[in-house]
């Protein structure tokens, strides 16, 4: 079944949208006892998310809150790796960061304090990237889980590893306080349109799944410098994008609600694509844009909650595409089985121009 929108512009400032439909199917489970990876062998019975980064031919996958049998051995985050770049039959994992007992090890420990203690419940990864071989993981410090889709965060920041994920160092003081609105990140360094200079691009949402999306950029070599980030503050009088060093001046580029985003340059569309969960419809959606700051197209349904109940996530990586991006693969979580699945999405286009 095709899910999609309509070719052509809607509002006056919307770009022409090349996508007219998306056909999404489930390929295979990535985690859990029913997956080819049989992750119970590393004490991963239930986990979620799966943010991605590529380093020298290896794809790293960071998962969120992870549990063993009977919800024991709670880890806030764990890390796996793979060299599998043919996701059409599923993804085979090559290994995990493990402890002395061979169990998937927590890489950036969460404090696991009580939900109402006002401290820190857990540390959840929201994005991965790499610069000069160093692996960076963005994470949010969750202070309290609230009603579905709502939670409070203490801050967001980076942790980095110089030995391919074995040892991690947390950036302190944190890069973003809760009030910044930059809590859950989607990152890309791809050189698509609007990124000729090779910036690291961020699309970010506040804590929870009901906020809008804002954009920022930073030079990769300055990723740990809080003052180096530039936040998109809207077009100037000449129509050119304006940038501010103050996250309070950032403007929304995609309206609420959005949560757990992922950003990818798609050569087939000659556009950026952004996937996220719409908590009001409970569906995953996809938008496209000529540049990371937009203007972003109308939303297209990527995965339907009616078919995949309690879905969320939707994380992409450059190597998991076919036909230059006409087909994309992504990782999607389902809360009920509490595991991660490899998904396939085929994009149907109208064949019209893709420029705004």
C-alpha cells in the first residue's frame, strides 16, 4: 500500500515536493531472540532506538534503555557494530561493546535515580557521528518520564570515544541546557545542497515528542566548542539565511509535533530528508527539503501505527540505500515487543522538478 501526499506546492513558501508516495515494509528484526542476531546471547532481550554513524567501513549502532531477562540488567545505552551494507535481507551485527561476562555493556552510565527524585533517570542516545576517526554520541539526560510522549531533561551533550566505542568521555559542562530546545538531535555531515563547506548539521527538538524542529550547524573540528554553534534564525531582508550564536534566537523549520529525528542527504531526490515520529497521529513521517534549514515539504506517512503499533524511531545512514536513495532502509522501534526492526521504504516521485 502506498502512503503519500500530493505533488506540487501547498503554501506559497513551500518547495515543490517530488514525493507522491512511500511504500514501507518490514524487512527483519534487528534485535531480540527472533532476530538473526539472537541478541539474548549478549543479554539484550529488549532495547530500542538505534542511532547510526559510519567510520572507516564500520557502522556503529547506539541503542537506548536496554534490558536482560525479566527486565534485569538495565543499561541506559549499549553499542553494537556491523559492516553489513546490504540491508535487503536484514542486518547482521558483527559485535558489541561487552563486559567481562560477555554482556552488552553500558557505555555512558545513567544514574538510574527514581523518576520523581529530580535527578537523572537515564542517559538516552539521540545521534551518532564521527570526526577524524573519533566517535561522538549525542545523548539527553532524562530527569523525569511523564505521560506518553512527554518527559523532562536536564541537558543534552556529547560523549566521545577514541577507541571505537570502548571508553567514553562526557563533555562537561553540557553543550545544551534543557531550555535551549536542542535536546534530541539528528546530525549529518554529508555534502548535499546547502553544505558545500562541510558543516556538521543538526536538526533538533526539545525533550518529548510535541516540540518543533530547529536547525544549527558547526564546523566538525569545533564540535565540542559550545560557542561555535550557529543557529538558524530565519531569512534576512535579502532572503539569505541568518545565523546566530544564541540558541534562543533559533526559529522552527518544521512545526510541532516531532520526536526522534534522523537527517539524510538523498541523491535520488537531490534533497535532504528528515524522518520523525508524529505523536498526535502516532505515525512516522518523512519530509524533504533542498537545504537542511528548509523550506521543508509537507509530511508524508512513512510508517503507520495501525500496522506497526507503538512505533517510534526511524534512523537512517548513508550506506543503507538503494538506487541512490530511491529506496531507503531505516531502524524502527516498537514499544510493545520493545525491540528494533530493519525497515524498507520505496519512494515514488512524480518526475517533476525538485528545486523550490
